[in-house]
């Protein structure tokens, strides 16, 4: 869990967006979070259905859906964190352009 919190600190920094790739990475992360939350909701529904004998679920449907959505969500979250990490490495290793530097406006005597 230690590495997850380090990655989360890197994701929630105050940097400006690096373009459309950031949008896609955030969409993958959001979809992963929604998938994990969806699997928890399906699990709660299945448990309540079992407790109150609603029996509206087909046998085996619950275990398959919870497993697929949870593992899919974890994979998407891992992909998001990996993509953020690779993007940071790419930004740190780009050559520095000195064309954006400005010269002093006052005369040096």
C-alpha cells in the first residue's frame, strides 16, 4: 500500500495538464474507480438478496459479475498509476529548451 500512496501524491499534484493524454489517463482512472464501486454495489445487492430471500439472481451470476468488475477495476487503476508514472519519467527526461528564458530588461553597467 505504500507505493499506492506515493503514486496518489504524484497524481494529485498542482501541475497543469500535459494535453489530451492526461484526459485519457484520468478517464481510465475514473472508470477503474467506478468499476470497483460497482462491484461493491453488486456484492451488497447479492448479500441482501440472499438474506431477504429475494432470489431474483441466477445461480453463479453474482460471483462472476463481482469478480469481473472488481478485477477489471483493479487493472484499470493499475494502468492509470503506471501511465502517470511513465508520463512523469518522460517529462523529467525531456531536453530543456532555453528559448523561453528572457534576458534582463535593465542595462547592465
